[in-house]
């Protein structure tokens, strides 16, 4: 009798355990231990089936990225899209373009300047330079040193205009000036009014500032250069052989120097 009771108790216990594992009596043990997983389950009551031509479905597809649309339309196309984009992102594909860009570097033309020569030395240097047959690669220029700066009022209406400006200067209490004569070497300054000669440009600018404060607003500054100019030679794009020959010619003129072109 006891054995029969024990048999039925074991049988009922096995049935209960089997039913619990199958979920016949509610949530199983593993589900009770994973409440977050249960919370993330889809809510079927919120799902709705849309027809193929639904405007709502079309608008959702347009809002999705291109990769998502491709995966929804054709899984094989979506799988092929990353594979097609991958070669463009690999460093091995992009690296061959770098040497090509380096080969297209622009070469800046070189310019060499020699001088300053007097007129006589410039003729001698030019005669020796002609043997190199450099053609239009050689340019000869005349340079003059700035010796002073003149503050002046530009000419206007000839002598009559100069007299009007002189009267205005006197009215403003300015007496240090003189009218530039018609014999002046620079014809563009004739009948202008000189207000002073200054050694440096800074001093000339300072005086112009004083004149403006006293009501003279037409004063200008012009650089005065020495009458005897110097000759300068500029040579462009010399080959190594031509540069060596130039240095040999220059050795006969120890007072001159070879330098990069200033302008």
C-alpha cells in the first residue's frame, strides 16, 4: 500500500514538473528570471497589416536610408552594397594616388640677380655675358637709390592754380613752402607746391599728419632718387652649366654680388 502511494506521488510530481517546464501553469522559471527580456517583447496588439500600395508604407520607405531600403527590397542587393563600397575605403586602393599627386608638383622659375654696376662696368659685364647666349633669359634694369622724400601739393591749373593754393596756405598760417618752377626736371611736378624735403619717409608722413590737422588735406609724398642710377642684371632659369659660367664672369667684378631677385 505504501509503495502504491509513493508511486502515485512520484507520478504526479513528474507530471507537474513537466507541465511547468512547458509553460502550462504560467511563465516558466527562465522567463521569471528575465523580466527585461519579457519587457522587450513585441506588442502584437499594436501591429497592423498594410496593403502593398499604402501611402503610409511608401513614406516610411522613403524616409529610410538607401541601405535599409535595399535590404527590404532585395536581401541579396543589400548584402552586395557593403562589399561594393569596401574597396573604396581600403588604404591599399587609395595609396597609389599619392605618388601621382607628388609628381605633379609645380617648379617655380629661379631668378638670379647681379649688380649694382656703373654704366662702364655694366657694358663690360654685358659683353662677357653675351657669350653664354642666354637670349631673353637676361633682363637689364636701371635702379636708383632713394635719397629723400618731398611733401608737396600736386599741380592743378598751372600757375594760376599754384597761386590759389599759396593764398590758401597763407590763410592757414603755413609759410614754409615754395612753388616748383617750370624748369624742374620732372614735368609732372611743375607748378606744384613743395612743403618740405625729408630724409626719411616716416618724417614726411609725420609732417603730412601735422598739415592735415591744420586743414591741408591735399598734401602728398614723393620719393626723390639719385640722378646717377645703377645697372642690375636679372637672369632666369639658368642651367647648372650656365650658372657656373656666370660665376666665372662675375669673378672679374669683385665688388658685385650674386643674389636672388628682389622683385
